[in-house]
C-alpha cells in the first residue's frame, strides 16, 4: 500500500478538522439559544445527511439515522428543552453525572477532576498555542476540549502541507498520535458507551455514535491500536 499523497492528507485532515470541531463544540457547550440557532442552520443545510470524516464506519451510519430523525421536524421549543435536560443529566448533574466528560474521572483511581492527567492535557494545549476557555474553573480534559484540540492539530497540519513543510507536518501528525494514545484514546470509547446508554434524545445518542465512528477512523489514520481500556 502506498502512503497517502499530500492531496489525500489535505482531504482527510479537512474532514477530521470539521467533524471534530462540530463534536467538540456540541459536547463542550450547554445548548443555549445561540447553539439552537446554529444547530437549526445545520439541519436546514442538511449537514447530518453525510459527514466529511469516518463516513464508511457503521457507527457513523447509525449516528446519521439518529441525527436525521432528531432533526426532521426542526428544533421546536419542546425538543430544545429536552436537549437541555439531556445535556444536564448526562454531563452536569445535578445529583449524579451519568456520562462524566472529563478524562481524569475515567482514568484516575479516585475518579476526581483536576488531577495530574488534567495538567498533562493543559501542557499539550499550551505547546500548540491553546488554553482552555475556563482554565482553573473547569478541567482541561473535557471531552469537548480534547476533540477541539485534535481539530486544531488537523488545521495546523493542513497549514504545514500548504507550506510544504514536511517536518512540521510529521511533527503534527505525531502529536495527534501521542495525544490520542496517552489521553483521548484511553477513555473516549468508554464515555461514548455511557452517553449511548443514558441519553434520552436522539441528538446525543447520535452524537455518541458519531464520536465512536470518528475515533475508529482516527485509529486507522494514526495507525494506533485502540486501547483495551476504551472498549466496552
């Protein structure tokens, strides 16, 4: 098998950048009215009919069925309120967080936030010019932020290809690989399972399946093994 050409890498990284940016945004942000307007525009543009990355994965195909079913009637008030309630139950509480979105909770023995892994993730962000929006107030290892970070690395990879900087491109690809192996890949599939199990809306069920498909595509793209800890 021949290595992908620069054009093929451009296409792959662009798809990764766009999809992970979308996933990162919807998981990191509580659905306020601004998000409602944005999501309605995605429905109007038929964004959930296909995806630019991981399109061949069975989980991705399943996700699009959930998302198309969710969006077929638009986002009425009741549907939006159900989204907000689902987000709260899954990722905030108020009593038990059903799908904790922080890596340190899944990977630490004491299941606490703001642990060593959080600081390691923060250092990764800083290395590539990023800082968590709510630094010191919310853990840096939030699933949304980690997905947005990989999207950022993909964007930098595209830039390096445009500049024909092969050394920088390889550095960025290695960074994605190492971050996936040491952080996101260790817990994200387990987290997807919790969302799939506990979500009450097709929106978040669909997004969990879509994330699972994206993770599978990343395993192939980065040529890494999916860690056993991440398999349900």
